[in-house]
């Protein structure tokens, strides 16, 4: 294989182009050289670190009792201790406390990187270009903040789904970066609309450098891009020279198409690792031949959000630019997190981690099915629009990945749409949100996730769509509470629209 990533230095921010490597970081590798008396850095002696060891108990692969089963004995659990001193470690993959709690390793601890690099190869069949690598992050929120600093100047414009993760949009806006909304449907970004936007971009106005997308189990809509759409979007990235930022915290929560309860076979786990891997959606990073995709991976949804640990996948030259920024900002992800997560993963092994992900997918499929069944049971889905009797007032679109679902509402069908709300859909949306809370449940209104753009390149004017939606999750509560919450949402909607 000889294919190399292209250079994207022309897309870097002024800040990134001006940043030089930290001089102190260039000599840190001498710290572990026994022939060097290291007087060059402000590294405290690990003797004074107040932890002699840390121990953990985790479930044992292949998790025959399920991933949520309690650990009760050595038959279903593993117990391990991370020592303070490197000399006391057993096995090359253990990250001793004197190493993980010390300065250095801004790219991530080597055993951790080795594991996620091999995992990335297995899952995404990397090999379309040679010079790719991984870089440790503090999770995808931190990785996105770094991405904005690496690529964007104040006043630049990026592309994002018309409804997207509100924190990501807010992070861009806080840096003075414009976010241009790309139209979506139930399957995510519409490539033809994206093409139209870019082909008609105002002459003289710089085109977007980045497309930020959540391709799988999209937040907030729950939509997932098909491989055909991904290929079309990637071709547009090549044509218009932008980077695709693939934010994928929900990638392994792929639940498949929803089947109604009366036609559904019992949910089963994948019979083999190959079956599991073959059924995963094709990722942007696996399609990338030029190094113009940056994948943000995270443990937040597959292990625990408080780990604040993830990794980037991309071209080495781009990741090196991130590294220069990390050396002067986050330094490195937390040492405790890296050593505990890394040791858990190495104890499981690559096969064991796939077993965990298979178990997780099984659990989420059960919860997704229960959620949609409950929505069908409790929501007034039989209400039809007075203006169009073939169109429902309230609708759901069962997701095939992630942890979110949306309830779509035709705001113009509210009995007081013209009188009380003055034909303002946002006022209806706010009112319904408040009524759901008053009825003892909470769903997030879609307007919280809107991507706005007020620049001169906007061609389509104000939206006249009177449809709004509310985002819910089936991941956060036990099934009985989920059913109760959905019943309360249904009662509130029936009261507002069936009168």
C-alpha cells in the first residue's frame, strides 16, 4: 500500500499555523533514559504521589450473565491492581501510576493507544491510506473544541446538520464561527441539498472548511446515514475540499430496524464477532482515501461518560497538529482514567471488548423496542390533520441506532394556533414543552438543537414549516419509568391537540 493522506495545512486556522511544538515536550523522552540525569523539566518525583495502588473489579468476558449483571465471584468477574511502580507491573500493557500520573504522553499512554488502534483496524478495516493514526482525547466534547481551534478562525463557516447537538453548535458560535444548516430528512443529511448549497455558495465568500456530522443515531433526531449517502457526501467533500468530522459516540448502539411487536422475533445477540462487525454501518473513516475524515470516538456511551476519555482517528499530519494544541491545553487525558480503562480493555482483550459491545447492542435493542411499543400505545397517533386528513398530527420515526427518539407534532393543528399563538410555531413548541413538564415528564424541544445561519449565502429565506419535534431518550430510566413517562407525554399531547 502506497497511498498517502493529502496535506490539509491550507485549511488550518491561523492559530494552528502559528503554533510551534512545546520545546519542553521535545525532550521528555529522555526522562526514562537511565543514562540521562534529567534536570530539564518540572516533573515532581513520583515518590510523593499519595497512591500506592488502585484496584478495580469488572465483569468478565464473555459476560454470559449479561453486561449489567453484578459481579459475584471469580467466575463472572476480574479483579486487578495497578501498582505505583513500573518495576511492580506484571505484563507490558499495565500502566503504572508513576507513569500515568506524570507529565508527558500528551498523545496518550502507549498501551491505551495500542488497544484502540488495533480496535479501529478491526472495526473499520483501515487501509485506504497508509499514514493514519490515533490520538487520545478527553472525549468527543473536548475533541470537538480542539477541532475548532485547529481549523477555524473567527468568522469562518462550518456545515452542520439542520438540527444538531446543541453543545457542539454553541462551542462553535462562542468562537465566532458561523454554522450553516444542512437540510435533513428521516435518514439524516440529504446529499442533494448539501450539493446545492455548495454549488451555489456566494462567490467571494470562503466555503466551509468542515462538515460536522453525527452519522449514527444522530443527536437529536435519531437518524442514521446510509452508506450510499455517506459515499455521496464524501464525494462532495473531495469536490469542495472540506474535512468531514465524524462524531460517533453512538456507533455501537446500532439496533437495526424496528419491527412491530406482533411481527417481531425474540431479540438475540450476534452469533459471532464476524456477524456483529459485518452488520455495523460503514463509517466515513473506512471510506476515506485522502485523509479528509477525522473520526471522534468515545467511551461515554459504551463504558461511562465520566471516564472523559476517547480518541481521534485521522491522518498523522492532522493529528500532529492536534497534539501541538493538546500539549499546551489539556496536556493529556487524566492518568487514572487512562490506566483503568486501558487495563480493563487489555484484561478483556479485543474479543472480550467486542463481546461487551454485542451485549450493549442487545440491551439497547430491547430498550428501543420497548420505547417504540410504548409510544404506539400511549401517544394519540390516530389524530389526523384537519387540513390534510392523510397526515397525522403526531408522528414518530423509530430509530435504528443510538438512544434518542423524536415525537413530531404539527403545530398548526393546535386549536389555538391562530388565536393564542398568532401562528407562531415556536410559541406552540414552548407551550407544549411546558405542558409536558406540568404533566410530570420532560422531553427536549427541537428548537434547542437548531443550527442557525444569518450570513449572506443563505438563499432560502425563513422557514414556513409548521412542524416541531421533541427529543426523548430511552436510555436514562428503567423500563417501567420509561413507560410511565411516555404515558404522561401522551396524555399532555392528547389534552392539547384532541380537544
